[in-house]
C-alpha cells in the first residue's frame, strides 16, 4: 500500500509562495536599488499609506476568508460519495491556495513601493508580514481532518 500525504499539493503551494517571497527579498536587497524609479515624495507617501492600509486589511480578511472556505468545504454537498477524500483534498488545496495568494499580494506591495523609491524598511515590513501570513495560513492536518470527519459522518448518516 502506497502511503501519500494528502496535503502534498497544499504544501507545494505554500513552499512556492514562500520561495517567491524569499527570492524577491534576496533580489531587492542585493540588486533592487539599481531598478528603483523614484516618485516624488508626496506620491510615494500616498502609495505607501495605501499599501500599508491594504496589508493591514488583507491579513485579517484572509483569516475570515479561510474560515469561510473551511466551513464551505465541510457543508457543500458531496457529488461523489465514493471518492470523498479526493474531494476534501481538492477543496482544502483551494483554501490554502487562496490564503497563500493573498500573502503573495502583500509581499508584492513591498516590492512595488520599493520600486517607486521608498526605503528598504517598508519593503522589509511588508515582505515580513507576507512571510508571517504564509506561515500562519500554512496547511494544517487538523483542518483537513475536520473536513474528512464531516464527510465521513455525513456518509454514515445517509447510509443509515
């Protein structure tokens, strides 16, 4: 019997996002200054404020979206009763992909504002926040197992 991790695709998505954020971090720290196209100070301050506000909103919004996705994963009806583990795996992978893409968006804010001539501190803050979010919204066996448990209970109740 072949033992496979049902969360392998979710972990690959997480690893990909964290690798992109790390690569961007390294690139900007070593080569970023030569690519900057500075805006005037008032415009740069405006965009920095917008990106910080969006990052502050996106992080808890991602938590809310993840909660909604997890509940939808459990409550949406099963179309195929015999293959419910694959359905749970697909649904949970989508949940992780949405969460990680939101963190990638926050990281891109840091790169954009640095490109516009802002200091490296804003880039570090936004990239660090994105990496923290990537860690917080990583795949969790407990969440996946809850989906499987609900599916199992649903199928048992239908068979009775």
